[in-house]
C-alpha cells in the first residue's frame, strides 16, 4: 500500500470528461466520474435494488440509477431524496497522467 493511501486506478486518458467508468482498485469496485479536471469515486451499487450505477446516467455531478431513478451526488455519495449518504465516496486525484483513488 502507498504511504498516503492513494492507489493507482487507471490512466487519465481512459476517463473522458463527462463520463463514468467502473474500475477495480485494491479489490474494490469503484465507479469513477470525471467532471472538468476533477475525478470523483463512489461505490457503484444502488442500495435500493442493487442496480449497477455504472449503467446509469451522469448529468453534471448527479448519477441517476438505471432501475428506478434514484439520484446521487457523485462528489459526496449523498442520495438527493433524503440527503443521506448512501454511497461510499472515495477521494481521487490525478497525478503524472494517472488517476489515483484513496483506499483506507
């Protein structure tokens, strides 16, 4: 493990602006989303019906579940219906052409 807990996930060029990508980082499946020059990471399974959010729609900072329309803020993992944090959010950074995810 790295001293600052950030683990390389993918090359920066693999995640285009306004898109999402499901990746495996240190044995965890994490959904990455790129908005502008920032990358955000969240757990990818919707807590309601266990749907895969990577098959959902990304609009701005909001991911919409493909099964029943629940909306989550990709920056925080918060469900917009009740403002509860239902997804695990992961800190991400871009350095030296790679996207890193903090795994604690």
